[in-house]
């Protein structure tokens, strides 16, 4: 096995080929376009059995991944922390593109169970839409705060309902109220209200599109009490394929709900809160847990049982998040099987 490690930048990819004992066999630098990528495939043909190891920074390596997979190459993703550890342990001092590429290849050789790269599926579409909606909501929140200060300066008695700037009718009424005022503050307030209304339309359109996608991709996930379409969209997008995880415990480590062991000797069995993992996923699970704690689903009974055992509310919610991680894993596995069956039936019918 020859492992080809890659150090990626915006303009170039530098690769280093090493054999199964870590000896450097070759170095090459190519451009970050399809011609450069397929030139890399041709260069790798001099070796018998080849695998590519890419540092997991998909904003730089996504197109390279797609071209390599289209050419039939095997590609694995190396987490950055593994590459950094391999570079520190290397005998060659300093930092350069070949040194980094070799560190990626060595890390891949030391960890044969790294996740294999694959072509993007519908989960990436959900993630792109969900992330874009989040960005628009952040913009709208900032603009709404500015609007409230401008309106307070113009007329302190002008009442704005809580979360009212998310509604088209409230924005239209405020624009009519601003006709009474002149000056720079009123003009800026009108511009911001128009922008807020535009963001409302965009956010609502994205939410409608996400609902349609999520209902088709994850009906079992939506069956979990407290899990709405938007939370499900976050979970689908961040998971990027539940088949990447061997067990529910591996999935819990990804979501940041698996505790971290902190014992030595006689203190065996002690754990602490996991502050790692995917924090976006952790937040989505927390929102589901809070919703269940309010009486939707079995979470309220579970929290009461844990508090009766002496757990405070925070610790009980933490345990509930762990159970919800398992439930989400099971639901995603079921939805994956259902989607595969649907695609197979569609292919047979075609």
C-alpha cells in the first residue's frame, strides 16, 4: 500500500507518497483545478496500490475529493489533530508543504480506520440551506436591534410586539408610522425595515424548502417528540450520513454527549462533561431535551426520575441529551434504510 498525503491550499495541492513503512517515495505539486487533479491521478499510477489521505478541511479539498472519487481512487479524511501530532513526531524539523503532506500520509497509515470520503448527497444540500438560514437569522436579529433603538429615539411610545419584526404585517405598520417623521434617523429606520422584511421573505422561503426536504429524508427523526423540521435539518446536515458511525457510542462522542473518562488507579470510573464534539449537534439535542422537559414526550418523566435520584436539573438534562443521541442515531439508521429502499424501488420502476 502506498499512501499519498496531501497538503491543500487555495492555489496548489502538494502531495507526498510514502510506502507502508513510512519511506518517502515521491513529491508532486499540482494546481487546484480538474486538470491538476487528474494529473495527480496519472502521477499516482506509477504505484501499484494507492490511497489518498486528505486533511479534513473540506472547504479546500472538496473539489479534489470529488475529482479523485470520480477517477475511482480511494480517499480517506485525516483529522487535523492527527496530522499535527504526526508532524511533531517527525524527525525533519520545520514546516513546509511536503512536511505537512507527509504528516497527513503517516497519520493515515497509523490509523487504518479513518473515515472514507464519498460524494456529497442530499445531506449537504440540507446543511447548505440550514447554514444559510442561520446566517440570515443572525443578520435579521442585528437589524431588528438597530430598528428598535431608532424607533425608540423617534417615538418612545411606539409599541413593537415581541418578535414582531418577524411578521410582515408589523413591518408594514411601522413603515406607515414612519411617514410622520423626517430626518436621517427616520430614513435609516425605513431602510432597515425594508431590509428586515426582505430577510423575512428569504428566511420563510428557506424554512419551507427545508421542511420539504426533511420530511422526505427523515420521517423517523421527525417522529422523536420535540424534534421539529429545523432541528432535524441541523442534525441531518451535521451528521452527513449516519453510516459514518459504527455504533451509537461513536455517534454520542461526535455529538459531545458521551462523558470523558478522567480516572487513574483507585479513582476508576470517574468521568467529566464532554466539552468537545460537534457543538451545533449538541445544541440541537439540547433544544429537543428542553422541549421534552416542558411536557412533550417522555423526557419530563425521565428528568423527574433522575432528580429523584439526587441529580440536579443540569445533570439530568445532560443525561437526557445522551439518551436523545441514541434515539436520533436509531432514527437516522432507520431513515437511511428507508431511503435506500425507495431509491431501489425507483431504479427498478425506471
